[in-house]
């Protein structure tokens, strides 16, 4: 990423880092310098994304190598977590607490006074559009609400670095657009943000930089346009959609260039879409949702464990 003269850049520096779980490789010989802005880690399940995030946050220690986050090693958590916010991929528990009680309690543990914790909790809830749900129990939250409350916790203490593991997973298209816009606001505030994803379209909408992982190795890195030039789609992408008007959506999809096929599934609520032009597909979906033409319940890549989608996006010979 280009740096303008006078711009202040902060960095995560990862030098020759490897992590093994017994004989199982997590990541191997990773060398990265991650600057201010949004960097996406891309790869299928098991590629090493979460391992790398856990190494950065100090939740696990490297078998070899060295990591510095703003010159702080991850084995100094008291210093590190004053500067860093983390949103894990999986649930947070605490289902008996309300969203506000959860944030307020963690902020108090973090060392803030009663008044400071309450104020910071309310600001974070407002920023992720969860104020109206602040008094609901976490156990009653939808998937999207769980993602938002995890993000609220990550940003509540105003950290300079955000580590977000699959923050858009399970969200409907409108929620994705809203959070992507929020991430861009964080980047405009000169925060350093690391986001993991397995969906290339989201990465292109999100990121200044991208790091592609496979089987624990970094196989490509750089700004999005540079890495994109190294990638070509070899097969149509498959997307599974569940909505209230599958016939109407099917008819509209057939207007798209690059569409390969649309099949309405047996439940009469789901569509399997195959397309070679994913940008046109998402543009139409966002338009239909924004105009309240169709109510989309879920939309996910249909390939098994996303491995096939990922393989399609990497040109042959890139991974050995």
C-alpha cells in the first residue's frame, strides 16, 4: 500500500513465524508487515487464518519466530490489549447477560470506572446499531446480533488495532453493507484492521491489502489490485440463497451477464446460482434488497467447506 509523505503508519510485524500443534502445521515461515488500513486474510477453513490471528493476539505462542504489534510482543497482554480489540469467530457465551451488561462488565474488568464503562458501552452499542437491543439477553440474539455485539466489545475501549475473525459470516446483505461501511470508517480513523474472510468479493469491497493463505503458507500478498491480477476464475462460483420470492429472484437473475444457471431447490424457498460474474450478481442482489423487492434470509457459498470456491480463485500452479 502506498504511503503518502507525512502519513503516520503503524505496523504489525511478523518474522519467520511458524506454529505446530504436535505434528500438525498451523502456519509455516510467515513473514508479513501489516500497515495501517484494512488487511484481509483469505483462505478456506484450515488455511491458517485463525491461527495467525491467535498468534497476533497472544492467545497462542509461536513455535518459532517473532511478532511485534506496534513494537509490543504478544506475551505482554496488559500492554497489548489496551491497544488492540479482538472479535473471535465463535460465540462469546454470557447468554444470561444483556448486551449492555456484557459490555459494561468487561469494560469494568478492563479497569474503567463505572461511569466510563457505561458511557463506552453505550457509544459502542450505538456505533454497531445495537442500542435498541441493549436490554435483550444475549441468548436471544440472532446470528447478526451476535456478530454486532462481538464487534461492539472489540471497539468499546477505542483500540488502535482491530483483529476481526470472520466478522461478516452469517450476515444478510444489508447488514454486510452496513458493517463494511463501518470498517471503512475505522480505517479512515487511521486504525490498523485485520479481517479474515473466505469470500473474495467481500475482500475486494473491504481491503487495502490482502494476504492469501493455503495450508499454513502465505501464497500471495499485496494490495488488492495486484493480487487480483494474479487470480482468474476457472469455474463458475456457486451461491445458495434462501428468500421469500425465489421465482421472482430467478427471473431477475437471468437478466445478468455471466450467469450460468439458476435452480430452485425442492423446499421452494432456496436457489442455487452459478455465475461467472460475481460483481454483477452482488450488485443486483443489493439493489433488490435495498428496494425491498425481495427478503433474503441467507446467502452463502454453496461449495463444500468453501474449499472448491477457494481453489477456483487460485490459478493453477500457484499452490504446490
